[in-house]
C-alpha cells in the first residue's frame, strides 16, 4: 500500500505542477509499476477543468470558458506534453537531414517556426473543440480527453522502441509489460465507462489506432520514440477524442 501511494504521488510530481512537497522513491521500477495511474492523473486534470467550467458557466459564455480551461490545462501540466508536440513539429517538418538531425532539432530548447505554428494550432483547436462540446451539452468530454490521452502514452510506450539511448521517455518506452498495459486499460475503461458509458470503447479504440499510426510515423522519421513523441501523441489523442465523439453524436443524432 505504501508503494502504491508513493507511485501515485510520484506521477503527480512528474506530470503536473500540483505541489507534492514530499521526498519519494523514484526508481525505474516505481515508474513502471505506477503506469495504471496515468489515467488517474488525466482524471484529476479533467476534473479540475470541469470544475472550472461548472463554476464559470453561470457567468461567462462558452468561448471565454474554453480559453480559460485550456489555460488551466497548460498551467496544471506545465505544458509538458504541449512542449513535446511543438518539438516534434520542429523536427519532423524540418525537411532536412536524417534521424540524427531531426533528434538534434527536437532536443534544441529554442522553438522553430513549425513548433510555434503547431502549438498555436493546438491551442486554438482545443479552444474551438471545448467551445463546441459546451454548446452541444457534452462537457463530460472535458474530463474524458486527458484520461484517454494518458492511456495512449502507456500504449505507445508498450508497442514502440527507443529512438535514442538516453532521454526521459526511456523510463517507459520498451519497458511497459503487458500486465502494466492491461491494468492501465482496465483503469481507463472503468473510469471512462462511469462517465460516458459503453461509448468509451470507441474512444479508446480510436486512441489505439492513432497511436499505431503515430508510432509508424516516428519509426520512419527517427527510428522509434522519444519523450517528445509520447507528449505529442497525448496531444493528438486528446484532440481526436473530442473530434471523434463530436462526429459520432452528429451522425447518430444522440
């Protein structure tokens, strides 16, 4: 029980800016054993956003609320995954050099044109999508999106391989065992089923397909995965979770 609590707090320290002023055991074993907490981290982020939505919905229109919710997500996570999304855009769309050059560009702390464009596009699209789901009265997607996005990180880490010998992503990539994946899937399924019902299978399925395709792209570009690509995949899956469900309810008039 002590180890479980340690690993939960460890992930809050690692993936959020929520202050956890406690010295924790943080070996590779702790990170791998704690993978079922990925969707729990997403749940907490989603609940924080949803709570803000609920409180502001009485006073502000959906566009203002959507802007603030995206800002809250950035502040809570420290833009960790958004940064990876921008780095991937800089490297993958540089149109010069091979694998080593792309990785070098991705490691550069300076942002390039493609990274800047990608981050702005990401933020604008999220604002528009959140505005849309509020208008369509399906705000539960605000909670679902970060949960499924973080499940996709575990799935991608399980199916992928390392693109470089060292890096933050190496804590997970190629080290996730099948039992870790299954436990993370079950956690995601149970939490999301409680929120949205059986439709969660469609959203998890779309996240798996997106992750498979993104993994293939990463293999073609840099020969595998890095921490930046895990963050980028999270961002893509979060956005696609909104889009897939909006299309679903539009087609079937739910």
